[in-house]
């Protein structure tokens, strides 16, 4: 008859210590952190086709610039800008085009009619008024368009940065899908 001391350790059964339980919880938390990582979820979404092209229109108004036309041309030649949404860098996005915007003056006449004209000061004072048409990857969600792991809506402030400039603008349009 075998005595109790002759049994192998595996036959006795395993008891769990606090250290074992703590190590198991740490492993589970680390695995959950990897699975819920925004960069990993973005990579998974891109690999599974969850990301689609997103066109973002950013209006930049009244930025003092010595030569606005040269800045617009330089941005178009560069072809991409870095975008910052709610102080969180998103990365680089392609510039589809940069459209100069004309400021207009509005005057109410004594007879009640309204007259508009192009602001002649815009050319002499050198301020940038432009619409940047940007193309990136994102997805549609219940709360808006998720672009760079941030929900983006019309009216949201963003910063765009190129080699020669960094300007703040406002999202004026969003389109999910091609085009």
C-alpha cells in the first residue's frame, strides 16, 4: 500500500496562492489592453475593411500670411498635412485640393436692399482664407465619423500642419466613402 508521501505532486492537486492569482489577473489585463488598443483596433479595422475613405473639408479663415497664394501652392505641392484633432495627433492625410475663399462685404442700403462685394482688403492685408479638402481613412459610427480614433463632426476645431505652416481651422464638411 502506498503511503501519502509516495504520491506525485500532480496527484495531490494544485492549490492557488495569492501570487498565482495576481499573475493570472495581470496576464488577463495585459491581453485586454492589447485587444482594446486604439492603434491595434485601427489596424484590425483596416485589415478587415472596416475603414473607408473619408473626405474632410477644413476651412481656415483670417490667418495672417505674407503671401497666401504661395502658401496654398506650397501646400498643394506637398500633397499631405499632419492633422491634430482635439489636441491628439492623427497623422498625415492627403490633400486633394486647396480652394482659396473670397471674403465678402455686406452693406445694407438706405432703401433696405442688401449689397455684397468682394473684400478689397483681403489682397492687400495678406490673410489666408482657404478650404483644405483632405482625404484619409475612417469609419461611420453612431456618434459621427471616426477619423484618427477621434469622433469628428462639422464645426469641430482642428489644426493642420505642413512643412511651412501650422494653422487652426474648422471642419466644414464630411463625406464617408469614395469621392
